[in-house]
């Protein structure tokens, strides 16, 4: 399978609500990179001008219950990427090690290749963490509660 460097791949680090790519590993990936990512990881990133990709990933290494679902892992990785936070869960690597399966931005996830995502999650024994649909909107946080301090 040949992976091409297409126009759909976001270039440069996104900021705010701009989109980043969602990736899954391909059969070409080197074993040491796959071991670093860990099975079931959510991988987000962008293309670089030298035909590599910069990726941020979240694999829930410490089995935190709130990171059980794949889309929550993707969101956490996206937040690290956008904020350019210091992390060991990032790398720059060859594009042919990954297949782009969709996009993520500040409003949610759009999956274009659900079969590839499910294949990755099935390989990872994590199919139950897959999103229920191709579109996963983020729920905005609840507004803060008003506190009446005046005794009225």
C-alpha cells in the first residue's frame, strides 16, 4: 500500500480550533515505534515540509478510568499538540508509518476511515473503545453556577 502526502493532511501545528490529522499505524511501522506508541493509542498530528509527520499520542499508560474511550485519548493528545505542552508522548517520524483516518479540532472529531480505525483498535484488543459514529462533537462544559452572596 502506498501512502501519499496529500492535500488533506494539515500542515503546521494547529492553534485554537484549527484541525489536526488523526492517524493509525500502518503495516510499515517499525516495531520500536509501535512499542513506544502502545496498542490502542490515539494519534494526532500534522505534516511537515520535509515529508515527515509530527505526532502526539495518548495510550492511557496509567489506566486512568476517564481515558478509557479512544476519542477521549484523542482529545487529550490534541490538547497537548495545540498547547505545545512538554511531553514525552510526541515524535517526528515517517509519514508511511501512519494512515490518516480523519480530523480533530476544538469542536470534535470527524472520522473518514472508520474501518481502518476499527482495524487498529481490534488489533489492540480495544475495539470496545471505538467511537459510535464518524462524528464525535465535544460537549461544551456546563456554565458556572451563580452564587448569591447578598442574601436576597
